[in-house]
């Protein structure tokens, strides 16, 4: 049984889009970076910890083999982690930093089973157009940036400011599907319409 250790509606939609059958069981762990922690180390650690916590909660109750999928996404600019904004002013600050520049979106992915733990990361470069203060203020007022790493959603209103990416689009949304598929390939994870 595949378990998504995330409350993210975007991750749920992406897994459904490619046809995986799964259940959702969010992990609740602290998500602060450790002092000096590199962005890839940060997201892979959180992905692993989320999957391990949910596996530990569910495995005593399940007779079926479990594959627990954990993921965490962050935005980095000049090796600085831009997490979810604390408030609208913080969202505006992040968008001003991203304006007219390229940054990286990194997603750590972990699959925890009884036999093993597999961890990997995907990195995508994203180019932003230059944004005016009015555009930033208007976008922040929509509320869309508030629960997004880097204060934007590529699949939302911010799409109009992103002329180019290099790498996996789905990674920027929050779950690199090809990487997840490769990690799940050794397991007999059911797809909708097939058991």
C-alpha cells in the first residue's frame, strides 16, 4: 500500500494524475533547517523524516506491505533557503528577491519500506521576469503565495512571470513524478484500474 506522508493538495493531485492508488497520512514534524544545513541535505532529511514517522505510525497496524512516500520542497537563491513565507510582508520580500533572476527549486523524496529507505532529490532552475512593486502587492493580496516555498505557485498566477525552466516542471509544483516513479518501480504499487 502506497502512503503519501503529506497534506499537500498539489502532491495528492500529481500522484492521482499519473494513476497511483494511495492513501494520505500527513507527517507532523518540525521543518526548520539546521544551522549550516545545505538545501539538498535539508529537503532530503525532511522527506526521510516525514516518511519514517508515518511508517512508524502505520506499520504496526498494517498487514499489507507499506511504501511510505515523503517529500519536501524548497526554493534556493544564492544558496539561501526560501521556505514558506511567515506573513504577507515576508512573501513580498521573497518575490522581490526572485524578481528578474534565476533560482533553484529542490525537492527531496524518500520511500520508506520495511526493508529499506531510498532518498533522492530533484533540482530545477526557474527564471523569473522582473516584477513591479504593484505586481508583487497584487499577487500577495491573492493569498496564493502564503503556503508555498519561495512565495509562488508555478501552476497558479505566478506562471505569467516564468518564461523558462530547466528541469522537471512537476518538481516545481512539488513532486518530481519521474523520480518518484523510478523510486517506486521495484515495488508492486497499484495503479487505479489495476490491482
